[in-house]
C-alpha cells in the first residue's frame, strides 16, 4: 500500500503540488539566503536516543495553547530519534555561540553523540537538553507531524521555558552568522 493510500487526507495537497509551477531550487535557495533568521539548536532525548541539530526553520504557531513548529529534513539522522521521542527543545542561540551552531549543523565533523560536549546543557520538563546560555529555550511536546516535500513539520506545545542570559541573539543572513 502506498504512502498516499495510507494518508487519504493528503490526496488533495498532493494534487495541488503536482499542478503548481515552482521556481528553480537554486533560485529559491539564493532568495532564502537573503532572509535573515534566528539560529536555534533543536534537541531531543528519550527512548529513541539523544540528538540535536541546528535549524532556522522555526516559527510560532499559536499562543493558545502556546505552540511552535520546527521543520526537519527527513534525510537527517536526527529524524527517527525526534519522531520516536515525541519531544523537543528549541534553543535560540545567543551571539557568541557560533561554534554550537556549527557543531549541531555537522560542520565541525564532531560525531552526533559528542555534539553535547560543546555548551552547558540542562533539562526542563520533557527531558530534552536545554542550553543554559540560550537567549530563550522552549521545551515542547509533539502534537502533530506533517510531511511536506522533503521535510517533516513538527508542531509542539510549549511545556516549559528557560530564559538564559540577556544580550544579542545569533542570526543567519547571507550565509553568515550575525548579531541582532
Ligand atoms: C544556519 C543553519 C540552519 C539550518 N536550518 C535547518 C532547518 O531549519 N531544518 C533542517 O532540517 N536542517 C537545517 N540545517 C541543516 C542541519 O543543521 C544539518 O543538516 C544537521 O546536521 C542534520 O541533522 P543530522 O546531523 O541529525 O543529520 C541548518 C543548518 C545551518 C547551518
């Protein structure tokens, strides 16, 4: 049985994608590089294992109840771990934590298991690692996962918040880390 047969509610969305005319991927990526965004490390820990990855695709969805979304490439090694645990923490990085961003993006070639050796980590409500130096950390429980194109969108209800030190936040713009 195909994926779409198992998810008949998605049939309409797939028909729309087939009819849509998109710009070239290269042009889209170039355009997105001009869109400045906060840099976060998304973490999770539980029976499926412990992992974390750098992400800018994070967005507020609702404040009643407080809900966030995070987009994760289904090809990422973190995908089955996040899906299996059903919890995550969004750690918004402060300026100066570029090494943490690069480590969790796989740019420093540190093994996935050793990524947490960079930075000071604690726990809030769900057991997901929370970065003590984060500008802000949102500890979330997954309520829904939606597959769109290459990514899974994880919707999570915020169970706890940690406010780290004040100061400038880390943003990614023009393929460079900057401060805001
Ligand atoms: C600034 C920046 C932003 C990123 N944003 C995302 C994102 O929103 N979603 C995503 O799936 N990967 C994103 N990535 C790529 C992941 O961090 C990277 O592929 C990660 O190492 C994949 O996880 P894995 O190591 O578990 O395979 C981003 C990378 C960087 C450097």
